[in-house]
C-alpha cells in the first residue's frame, strides 16, 4: 500500500548509482532537505475546516473534482479538508468503501517502506486515507492524502466501519423517508414485498396502484425491538449470575458440613467400640461374681450401665450416619444445581451476546447486475437472496442509504441517502475529463432517483423479517447497478467500484488470495516521478 509522488524516481536511481558510499549519503541527505522545504511550500495554505468539534463520524465523502473530503456525523457536516487523490494512471477509484484498519504509524509494503502516518485502510489491496503532502492537484499513487493535523484529528474520531464514498463531484446527504427503508423489529410499517409488481416501471402511471398495494397489505405483528430484547436478555443473565452465587454459597456450606461429619462419625464409632468393650468386661465380672455377694450387685449395675452407654453410643452413631447420608445427598443436589445454574448463566450470556450482535449495524447491498440482495454484519457475510427488480434492463443508479439514528424513541430509524451521481444516468461524460474545481457547488443527493430505485425492488418476506431483526443505527443499504467488487472479501464491508470511472490506483493492486482467506500483498512498481523522500 502507498500513494506517493514527489521527486523524479529515475533521477534518484541515477544519483545513487553515480555517488556510492559517503558521497551518495551526502547527496541523499541534501535532496531530502530540499524536498522537505518544497513540500512545506506546496502544502502551505492547505487548511482543514473544523465545523463542529463534537460527533462521531459515520460518513466521509471524498470528491475527486473538488479535491476535498467532507465528514458527516448523525447531525450533518462536521469536518472538511483538502486532499490529494491518485494522479493520472493511478486514479483513486470512485466507489463505496469503509475503514477496514487503522494504524498511527504505517509503512508501505508496496513503495519501499514509505511512511504513511495515521493510515486508515479502505481496501486490503492497498488504498487508504493517510497524511501526506498536498500539492494542490491529484498526485498520489491511488491513496487519499490528508494534511497531517487533519489526518491526526480524523484518526482519533473514526471507528472501523465508517463509510467512505469516493465520488467525482462533491455531494451532500439528504434526509429520506420511504416505506421501503428497513425499520427495526416491532415497528408497524408497511412491508416492502408488495411495493411493485414485476415488469412495471417505477415512473409509470402505476404509482397509485403501488400505494394501494402497500396500504392494503397486512401489517406485521408488533414485537419487542432488538434493544428491548437485549436489555431483557441482560436482565436474565444478571438473574442467572445471582442464582449461581446463591448456589455457590450452598455448595460451600455443604462441603464444610460434609468435611466435618466424618471426624464426628469416627468419634461415634470409637465411642461404640469403647462401650462394647466395657459391656463385655461388665458381663465377665457379673458372670464371675456370687449372686449373694455385694460384688455381684455392683457387677450387674456396671453391666446395666455399660449396656445403656452402648445403646446411647449406637444411637448417636446411627444419627451421625443419617446426617452423613443427608449431607452427601445435599452435596450431590447442590453440585447438580450449581451445574445447572452455571449452564443457565452460560446460556443467558450467549443470548445476551446474540442479542447484542443483532444491535451491531448491518450492511445490505442490492445489485441490479446480479438481481440479488446481500447482507453483511461485523464485516462478514450473513446471507443473500434473490430479489425482483422491475425493468431490470433500466439503470437504477447507485445510492447509499444510512440509518443515522432513532426517531420516535427506539421504534423508528431515521435515514439519509447519498447518490453517487446527480442522476441515475451516471456521469455526464466518459469519466476522463475530471478536473479540479475547488469552489464548485456541492449537489444534494438525488432524492427522486433514490425513491424510484427503492420502489423498483421487491424483497422476499423472509429476508425482510431477518433484516428487521438486525437493522439499527449505523446500518446501511446500497442500491446499485454495479455488482459487489472483487475487493469485498473476509474482513470487509461491501466494496462497490464504479465501472465507468478511471480505476488506475486499484488496477495496479491486484490482490492475491491465500488458501486460508484474506490477501497476500504483492509487490508493485513505483509510479513515475515517485521518491522515497515523499514525506519530507
């Protein structure tokens, strides 16, 4: 990965070859100093705009023509900065990406260990946002360079999974309300399955029929929201944990009692043996004594006392044996109850984990190219299914819908949308005439096109139900003519690349898959005009 370009690469190689040893070191050091001074001059005046200090970024829009990045949170625009994207032949590909990895100190494994501070990767094959010089025009090898201060500030605020849209012309999100947008489980909203019959155009006179179909369709049964379910499961887990503690105290006491009883039992057995010995001695003395003798009476009294003592010792022994048996039974029951309580706690914690996982934002992708709907969660595939798209030969456009937060408590999601182009027709030229126009007007997302695209899609009921159990703030829906990019793999969200745009910065990075999944980073040639001293 790298996106670098400052001095003449060929000149560097010739210089190093001509001046070996100390002379080469001196030349390189002098060149680095000169490069540093020029880079500072080139970057002078490139300042970021901090619109609002608070907020967690959920979306970044990178404009190629305006050479700027705008960052949005749930309440709107919060940060903006100039950038430098890929130079001709190494263009940063317009498309839909997310932050996959973050490293404060990163060195390129493509361009001779080049420094890339505050790196935020958006493809595993090597494209990222990172700090670098900004000469005022596209100059990188495909990455998106940011001013150092802005890169550091943005790095500290972003989270893995933040959506990054690379567009030709700058676009701002627009709020959107539409019955086809997913809502959490339990929200009584019209289902999407009857939005449009196959083969009918979304811009035809069938709109009244569409509304009627939506209104007349049965409303789903209202069920608890995922957040409420997670809270209930957490309460169950807490109760299970309390039960485990209670049973643990019972087991500890049962163990202590059972440990004490054997010693008492041995003493009782010894007392019985002693009483039996005394009784035998008294019986021998009584047998040897004369009945008329006073000694005989004493012997009989001793024998009677010995018999009574033996009976008492035996009674105590029987009682202790019963206690031992009861303690063993209690211990066995306590251990079994402890095992059951631990199993219940483990199950409750797993249910909490499952419920909390359902609160993790999901990504949904609907592709006209493949006529399928795909769902990912935690950057891993969840499921996919076929969908019906009306007028499948007509362009939908490419739209990114984001659930930015809850409305009406936790029962309804608030969505916005960004369109990749001004209309579903796509770019107005062949994509080769892009030029930097910093003060160009920011266009608002194509709301009409987004709504028409939603109305052309029919989603199976089972998929709707599964998604409604998972959708939450931060979830996203991509509707596009494009297929899922080959860059979408293990550990990524959906990556969608605009096929009608220059992709030089991506084409030079062809990922090689390893047997266990993921990527093995290949080596690439340095771009023309690149220098290892690009940072200075």
